[in-house]
C-alpha cells in the first residue's frame, strides 16, 4: 500500500525548492521510511528529493527504494547524474541494480565509477545468479591478528564508512586467508580490557560458504546458526566477501515464492506478478498447463475404453468428478506436507519408511471416512432419480441396487489410498533421483491420481455391477 | 540428516568419563555445530555431554538443540537437575521450552528458578502465542541518555553476559519509556570520540512494534527495514523487550510452511510432519477434505440432471475430467500467484483492476491455446472409435460431426477463463472481507471451477449438439 501521508508536503517542498526542508525530512527518519513515504512520487521527483540530502544518506535511502523504481530513476537521470550515487551504494545492491538497467545505460555508467568500485562491480557481475558470489558484498572489515581490542575498535571505526556491517569482523593473514572471526560483541565485551590481543578472542572455527554455493544453502546455514552474516571464501579459504542477514531474509522469501509457484505448476516468476509482462506470464503458466493437459488427455483415452459401459450404466458417470477430485485432493495434501518437510529439513530421505507408514494410515483413515459419507450420498443421489417431464421416472435410468452402489465407497477408499501413497512417496523419489521434489507439484500428483482413479473406478464397477464384465 | 561424524568419539569420551575431552569439544566449535554433532545421541547422553561444559556454553549449545529433544532432556533429567540450565537460557527460548514440557514438570521447575527469572517467565508465558510478546526476550541493554560513548560501551560490556544482543541498545528514561536507539555501530564508529554524549548519536525515530502485534507483522517490519532487532513496547511506549533477527527468520519460515499447508487444504500443523500424531494429522486433513468432498458432491448433483443426455451422446463423458481439470489447474495458478503476491506485498487490494485485466488476458490466451490442442485431440479421439470384438465399429457409439466436437474447445476456453477469473479475484474478495486470502486454497478454487465447468460443458453441448435440447 503506497503511503500518501507526506506526499503533499514533499511535493510542496519540491515546488518551492525548499532544500533545507527536504534535507530535514530525509535526515529525521529511518532511510527505509523515507523511501516508503516517497513511493508515490514520480522517478524524477524522487531524484530531486534525493539530491537535497547528504550523499551517504542518499545512497542509504536509495537502497530501500523498490528495484523497479530504482531502474526508472537511473534510466531517467542518466549515467552522468547517477554515477556518484551508484558508487556510494553497497557493492551487492549496486550489482543487482546494474544487472537490471538497460544494457547501454550500464555500459555508460561503469566507466564513470571510481576504478576500485568499477573493478569490484565487474567481478561481482561475473558470479552466476543464485550463487553466494552474486549475493555477497565485498565491504567487510579485515583485521590482522596482531591487533589488540583497542586497535581493532579504532581500525573498524576508521573504515566504518565503507563497511556493510561492523558486527562481524574477520581476521585474515596477509594473503587474505580467513583465520578467525571477531564480533563487535567480543570487542565491546572486552572494551574494559583494551590491550587484549584479538587473537585471544577470535573464534577460529568459522562457518563459511563457498563463493559457488547455492543461495538456498547459504540461507539455510545463516538461519540454522542464527548468524548476522556469513563469510564467503574460495577453495583456498581466501576471504572474498560476506552475506548479511537481511540478504538472507530476501533469499528465504524469494525461495518461498518459488516453491509456492511451483506447487501450482507455474514456472517461478523472476519479477512480481503485476510486473511480469503478459507473454512471459503466459509462457510460464502455459508450458506446464499444456503438460498437465496432455496428461489429462490420458483420462479421456482411459474413459474411451468404457464408452459402452456408460451407456448401459449411466449413473456411473455422476461420480467421475467426485472420485477423481477426492484422490487429487488427498494426493496434494500428502505431496505438500512431504515437500515442505523436505524443504525445512524436517523430513529426510531415510525417513521414507515412516512416511510410507504414515500415509498408509492416513489413506485408510481418510479414505474410510470419505467412503462412508460417499456411500450414503451415492445411495441418496441414485435413489431419488429426477422425474421426467411426464411425471414418471425415466425408464432408461434404472435404479442401481445397494450392492451396486458399493462401487462408489470402495473406489473412494482405493483412490484416496492411491493419492496418499503417490503424494507421499513421489517427492521422496524425485529427491532420491537428484531432482527438485517441488517439481512434483500438487497438480502433477493430481494428474497421476486422476488416471489411476478412473482405472480403479471402472475396474471396481466391472467386478461389482452385473452385466458389465 | 543426522551428522554421525563425531558420534563414536563422543560416546567413547562419555564411556571413559573424559570431562576434559568433552569440554574441549564443546568449546572449540560453534554451539550450533556442537548441537548438530550431538543430534544422534540419546537425551541422557546429551545431558552428560552438556554437564561437562561451562554453564554459559551449556545454555548456548542447549538453545540450538531441537525443541523435541530439549523437552525430552528436561523430562528425563527432572526439575532439580535442569533448573540451572533453564535459568541460563535466553528468556524467550526458556518460555518456548517451558510451554512445551509436561505441565507438572513446568510447575515443579518454576519455583526452582531465581526469583527474577521466574517472574519474567511467568509474565512472558502470559502473552498469546503468535504475538510479539510471546516472541520477545527481555534481555536488552537499557541506557540512560546522559551517558557518553565511553560510559555506554562500559555499561554494555558489564551487562553483556545477560544480553541477547549488544548490537541494538535502547535509550530509556527512568520509567523505561523508549527515547532512542544507539547501535553498536554508532558506538564503535565514535570509539575515537569517547566523550560524545549518546544523546547526540541516538536515532530518535525508532521503529517499534506493540506487544500485542501479530508475529507476521513484526517479521514484515524487520524484513523491510533490514533490522537486526526491533524493540517491543506497550501502549505508553514503555520498552518491554526486543525481538531479534533470528527469531524473525523462524517466524518467516513458520509462516511459509503455514501458507504451503493452507494452499493444499491442510489445517497448518503445529509440529513437523513426522512429529504430528496420526489422529491430529487425520483431523487437520480430514476436516478440509470433507468440505471439499461435499463441494464435489455438487458436481454429481449437477451431472444427474444430464443422465439421459449422456445416454444419447456417450462421447461427451470422455472429456469430463479433461474439462474440469483444465479449469482447476488454471484456477490454482491464478490463486497462487495472487495469494503469494498479497503475502509479499507485491499485490494490493486496490490493484484489483490490474489483476482482472491480467487474468482476462491470461484466460483468453491460455484458454485459446488449450482449446486449439483440445479440438485436435478430441477429433482424433472421437474418430478412431475402438472396435468391438466382432470387428465392426459399435453402432451405439455414433461418431460426432466436426461441428459437434467444437463443444470441447468452446468449453475449454470458457472454463479456463472461469478458472483465471475465480482464482484471480476470489483471494482479493476474501482479503476485502477481512478473511485470510490463503483460505481460498488451490483446491477450493478447483472445487468451484469443477461445478462451473460441468454446467458450462453441458450448456455448450445442449446448444451445439442437435437432439440434446
């Protein structure tokens, strides 16, 4: 929801070119709030507000502006105007932004950055999206192990302008190999013992991630260990950068969105739903929809073998959707529970026997209940045949016996069991084969159970209804 | 996956009662790693390892042990043995644990805690689950605004043993009203100007949450502002505690799991999938399954009105599952995209017109494509009628004309459009009515579209196929 609380004031100050007012506004609030209050402004107006502030506050506020708007601002202002702001941004945000703007704008902006920032940006741009390298920032405090607490505090204090965080500081040798971690906590706690060498305080067993690690693995580590940041190293344990807790939260949310999309058979979107252009959205939905459609065609193929039977026993048609949706719904439940369990680490491959037992019990219990309700309703539905216009029950719709109607509950029990088994075990099988279990989406499970459901239904009917065999 | 790397060594040290070895093991690694390596041990063995370590390291390691195992340890060791460890835990973790253990054990443990810890625990136990109060810890640095940087660092250094974080420190008046925030960063940066009063540094516009706020709202704020912690206040802006970034990550993961479960019509589980007892799992799945089942019964009711028609035109039966699954799949896609958009703040209620337009376009485009494929397949399926045993195409299965088969693509287009509209707009309607849009799960949308699909299918057939009207 766009916050319009301060929009009139902001616009007035802009109209009057009230730089002091704007500066005060930007300085008094948290940068994230300023960005929030500016959301309703046009790109060019935002830029005018930002110009009124101090350069470092400007970069802070700009980092909190939505990415789509950032891109708009960069493309409106142009390389010359914007390069200073871009140089002031944290390296990871800068790279994210530059990889989003128009290729030409990026190529014109890069040469305008200070040499060091430019080199760093080019290097970070080289890491594949979704890896630790693409997520990290290089602005991290590097300390020598010979420092004392007092010296370390002084060194950090001096560098702090350029640091993403001062909370985790890394001790390295002169080739940048990671030796240990000294947190701001360690330093502050020992503030009253300023001569303590940091090598006495530092944690030597530092948990790291490789620059090529997947961002999901990074997020999992930070979440498990409750870290504020995690260092990124290469194969020689050379410190390349850090990933901070706020980036991890972004990754976790991104991954949750991806999983949600996959569960509904949508190829994960890169941008928000509203921002995705229609042909991209149509493709990402259409591709899976077509696959599911082809699978559903198999149900038509399966039913074709029974066309004559339906002509003889029409009431069987009534329960086709009921039977297949019951199987599909139970299957989706099982699949979602197991996939989410695998994602959160609650379920592991070696738990397959427990999953099997659990889903078997669920199938019996849920299938049994639905079968009981289903039998009652099926009896009622087939007994009270609707009357034809002439007031007599139509002769063609012969009323099935209570025995014959048993086809419905028996099928329901079997189909629900088929659903729980398929939904519970297929994600594990996918994981076992090294595939993403989330690919076994609700709809895929439902598709498989649909076909199985029709085959089960008709087989049970063949056995139970006289004259069908 | 349980890490069994150090299990043999740990068991050997336990057997030999090698306290020095155990102490070294626990001290050398990050507490989270120690907890990880102990995962394979029995509760009583874990307790023996923990006893070998220093009390404060012990509490740290214990905090990282899985909750189910924590409960087991507490219930195995008993109130007398465990009370010291429980007193050493951070207040929020302590409360989480005590609300999980056996009521009797809790009542016996509480009197054994130091008075202050006991009072605090009782107070925190009083906040409703899912609120900021239940999530917060009370161990936060409170500073007076008259302090200088040097004094503040000293004060924090002194209190640090009892603090959950030293990174955010709050300036309060003598009635604990929140005046401002001084981060460790502010202090470290000004380390070289030790006489600066902290009132010069402190941020006065502190973003807070109310103690009664929902945990989801808390997580959203921390995620948006990239905070390490957020202060919890009452209505008089009195500082009650803080919530730290690691708790926020837990909340975000919990909420993602809840949303995933809801999307598959499972009432969110409180514990993990494997830990949930079967009758609870059966209830949480069965309740929604029954609701969906009753909805599906309506499809049977709808079909009953057309029994005679199916007898006349049997080939219509073949495409029932295809038609309804296409509608259901598209509907689930739309619902998931919009629900996830609402959750991440990417979509708002006032965007309903854009959602409408988008889903209309999607419906036309996806429905049109499926209709084209569907027509081709339907023609093929109905032309190549399987032959009866006597080698002649069965007379009852009259081959439909190309015109008649148009029923299938026309229905597909309409059903897919119905799916995108229902899936796209119902979550917005739910949100508008103050309900959780996630209740409009994939299966509910599918259920609604199923019934609509059958009605559309039969209506189109009535119009297109001669002799059915």
